C-alpha cells in the first residue's frame, strides 16, 4: 500500500526534466523557509525557536543548492528571458500542487492563526517527510552525477530534520502530559 501511495503521489516526477526538478525543489524550500522563519518568530519557547531557526537556515542552504544546480543546467541550455523564467517556475510548481504542496496552504493558515507549537511541528514533520519522498524519487530518476550527489545530501539533511522535529514534538508532548497530571 505504501508503494502504491508513493507511486501515485510522485508519478508526475518522471515527466519532469532536471531543470523542473530544481524548480520544484526551490518552491518547496522557499515555502519551508518562509514558514520556519515565521514559526521561529512566533515561538516563545527557546528550544522550539532554535529548532525552527535551524530548519529555516537549512532551507535557505537547500534553496542555494537548487539555484546553483539550475544555473549549471541553464548554462548548458541557454537562459530564458526573466518573464518566461517566472512563468515556467509558476507552471512547474503548479504541476505538483495537489501532491507535494498540499501542505503549503496549511502552512499559510498556521502562520496567520494563533501559534500552537505542536501543530506547527506536526505540519513541519509532514512537510519534511514529503521532501524526503520527493527528493528520493528525483534522485532515482536523474542521471547527472552532480545532481544525484546534491539530492543524496538533501535527502540525508531532510531525514535529520524529521528526527529533530520528532524529538522536539515528543518533548513538548511529555511536558504537556506532565502538566495535565500535575507534575512540576
């Protein structure tokens, strides 16, 4: 069942060229950067704030990685006019909107509403898991060595985000449980 879900969810990736894979990655990383930055600003707990800041910093680095890969690809393909480039980016990001980006709307709503660190971290966890799946599929479908190496590194980093977020969530939930039980 997991395999069938994964196949259906990222079926579109096999139709993307490397430039489009980079653009989807940039869309994901930009959304994550914006979300994590806002959540860090809104967090009152120092540890939670630190987690969101680290995630934002990493997303910024991931974005740079995709921008560099795209520049290398563009150099061999020729560059497009700025307006056409923007239109291509919007189109590519909309292709996968129903799958990978379904959480972006939830991210935007969460940024506007009352801050709930557990909800924010739960959503961050889902977004990071989606990123791992997307980058894993992109890695499997790309042929360029440099792209495969970059994607392998991103997969490892996104997995470390999953672990970090999970640990923080567990800590917050334990603290909430202790408070409900009246423990100091």
